[in-house]
C-alpha cells in the first residue's frame, strides 16, 4: 500500500474517532486506530484497496460474525463459574500496565518499565503491576503469579450482556452512517469498521476494560502508567482512569519510526492520557508538535553495567542480526542471511531473536533443516553478543539503539516498496543500506571502509547514547503530590 492511500485511510478512521457520536465502544474497535507505519500494521488495511472490495467485505464480515458468536458463547458459559480476583491484591500509589513477554530471572526488572517500579518502592512509593500475557501461561514462572496480577479476559454475565448490546448499538450507528454517506472512500472505511467491530479482539478489548476497572477499584492508585503504543485498549484504560479521577501516564515504549502515529496525536480528550511520558528529550523532539496533552521526560533505565563504547576491530565482519519478534520479519532475515552466508564463509552472522521468539519453531515454520556454519544462533546475553560483533543488521528492532551505542556499525536491511521502519531514520547518510550481498562485499573488501566511515560512526554513537535517558522519579513524586 502506497503512503498516499494509507494517509487517506488513516484520516477517515480519525474522522470516526473524533466524531461527536464516537463512544467507548467505538474506541474499542480493533484497527480503528492506526498504530504505526510497520508492515504488520499496514497490511491490516490492504482490504481497502482490493478490486472487489464489497465481496471481500461480505466474506470477512460473515467470518467475523461466526467467530464472534462462538467466542461470546464460550464467555457466557465461563461467566457462570465463580471467578474472583486473588485475595492478595494490595493497594498501591502507582499502578503499571505491562505485557509479560519473557521469564526475566530478576522479578524487579520489567520488559517495558525496566526497574522503575522497584525505584519507586525504594522511595517509599508503593507500586503494583498488572500484566497482559503475551506468552502461554505454561511458559511463565509461577513466581510471577505469586507476585503480580494478570488480565484473564473474564467478566461476569451482566457485563457481557452490556458489551453485547453496546456492540450491536454501534453496528446500527455505523450502518446508518454508511447509508447516509456519499463519499465512496469513506463508505469503505465504515464497512471496514463493521468487520472489525465483530472481531474477537474488539470483544476482548471490552472485557479487559471491566477487569481493569475492577483492579483499580481495589488497588486505588494515585497514578496509572499505561503503555502508550496506539492500541484500542490503551484509550479505553485512559477513559476509565479519568472516570475514577486517577491520573494516567501514557508511557511511550521502544523506538519512534518514520511513520509513528497511534501514540503521536490527540483524540477526544476523555480518551487521551493526562500525561505522555517520553524516554528522552530526543524522542520528545520527534513527537507531534500539535499534541496538547502535557509531555514529560521520565526516561527509561535500559542500560547495562558497562555503559561505555567498546573498541573494536572493523576489518573482519562479525554481524549481529537483530530481527523483531514477528515471524514475517524473522523469515525475511533468515532467507536473506542464508544467501549472504553462502557467498562468503569468512563473514559470520550471529542471530539474536526477540525474547518472545525461539529458533526451533521459526526454522520449522520456514522449513530450514540446516544452516551454513557461519550462521550462529545466539543463546548469549545481549551484552556478550555486543562484545563479539562489530556490525549489526537490523530493520525495526529497538536493540539497534544499544548495539550502535556500544560500537556496532548499523546495516539497514530494506524491503522493496516499503514505508521505512528504520529507527535511525534521522541519521540518514550515516546508515549503510544492504540491498544485496554486493553491499556487504563492498564493506568487506574495502580496507579503508572504517577510516572513511569513522566520523559518521561517531555521530551515530552519540545519537544512540541520547536515545534513552535515566529515570527521573522526581516527576512521578510531583504528580502524586499535586
């Protein structure tokens, strides 16, 4: 999908969200809010450009309705069984909403908020975390269930009926708007919204909102940190926090892409956070200047014990490969580096996966039974990979920020006709683009490569050093005491 078409679709979706008729159910609709210019999100809107759109609409709508009623029926049956939140829920000053993506051995370190909760605890500010399960329960250490709370997508029968009624009210509202609308492109967007209204994920957004509301009644926090990436449930949580007069902070996570959207504009005030927290001044400066929500720099302690540049030899090529935790991206990387590796056995590729992924399942899905000897599947800790590599092959991974900060040279792997997902897009000419093996070969055979690249490398390292700042908990204290 080209950038021009995408922007048109996004603006029509925002028209629905900012309309005076939009409500809680409207904001719960899956994909009604565009997240960012990454292919995993862009491809969700490809149906809008289909030649026989109405046919695809009917097909998808019938499928979604079918699965919606199956899932809803299961939830109704489930609701008759007594379900209670565990009795260990304690009151806290600060509540964090996060995602459980890995079994970190240190329970005090969160994947998104790092050690911010424990820093607050040390300053006599009690904190609590509620997790979305991003991996199977069976893969989660039981110690986490003893210490933290988790969303289970469960609510009572009466809440389910309210959700059901509201979804069908929303259906009739959108359908009437469709009948009255004259703009053909906007009519498509309205039908697209109807498909997504009946997705299971929309139903889950509504269910988890009731869970969230029950939790905050018991925890009674003064501040709620909510990951702010652009997903529907985040906007619903901001709304609920306002309902209970609890201050909410939209915590922007990870990196900013060239097309950063979902968390980079205001919507209706009741669905905006009270504050938006950025991880550095550098990221804050990249944010939309039109945002009226108050912006803060709380930082993020995503640092290692050794926080200095590592001297390296750039004559050999030991490339750290950094795919995102998305199968489509992992497959793309593996197919590319296998071809690269076969061209020159002296160049080594150390593949490091995202914490939510594992090599066995990825290689099985791709159908790869054997890899060249110069492709190494890393099981090391991140900093050990940094030590043994001198280049980093990446696309949209946050890890590239740390890799460059500690001395690795960035090599961006683009796709044809894509909207760029390069986190280092502001560096432009400081980045080496790898379109084919010849680009790697040119670096490998050029004995003066680093001598010529060194000034650009220094700029890139300095940029990445400023990408994340240490936590400033004084800001949190000030908000609590307001």
